[in-house]
C-alpha cells in the first residue's frame, strides 16, 4: 500500500488520496472497501477508478456516480491517509448511520459539481451531516476576484 499513514482505517473514516494538484476523498466502509463519488470523466493521471474530483480535466458541473471500490484500487499507487480533521469542529454521525447511508447510495447517479458537490462534499456530508470541501474553500479564497459565473450548460471542461 502507498499509504502515508500506517494506521489501518476504521469504519466511517474519511480517506484523503493525494493526487497531483488536488485530493480525492472517500469513506471507509470495511473489508478494504471505500465508497466515493466519481465523475464520468476519466482522468488520465488517476488510473481507472472511474474519474476523480479534479486533475488535468476540471469537472465543474456534471453527473457523478457513487461507487464502492477497494481502497487500494482507488489509491492506484498514490499516497493516502485517514483524515477526520473536521472531528474537531463537528460531531461525527453514528458509524452505523454513516455506513448505511454510504451503502444505500452505491450505484446512484448524482449531481457532481467541483465547487459545491464534489467527492469531499460527499464524504463530509456522510460523516458529519455537513457537506464541506476545505480544498475548494481555500482555492475560492485565493481566486475570489477572478471567479467567472458557471454557465447552465451542464459539464464545463477545460
């Protein structure tokens, strides 16, 4: 495993996968599996896990799919770690509720928006009941003066 955290994940842990220029997120559901929100765009740098939250192709507004995959498959050689940093700010939902909610969503298609509904939003909502993406918040603060409104056309790739 290419984990940078020697701790084995526990049920309901958020897993942060380090990709070039961004992080992809999933929730650990046991037996070596994670549930994560993917996009229909195949990121050439992310292997074959069915997409990612960003990368060389930026998906701003599309339809994504919730998948259950082996943690090692999603990692695809990149490093990852357990990252429940928001536990300091929010009380996690009961683990059985997190896992049940995650498993009920497997296979569902849902709106995927880099800015308001990405993989990090998805897993923080499962764990805390609050959809947040600290990596998006950071970028938006840095780029705030240059943000262009999103066209209503669906997927915007650049």
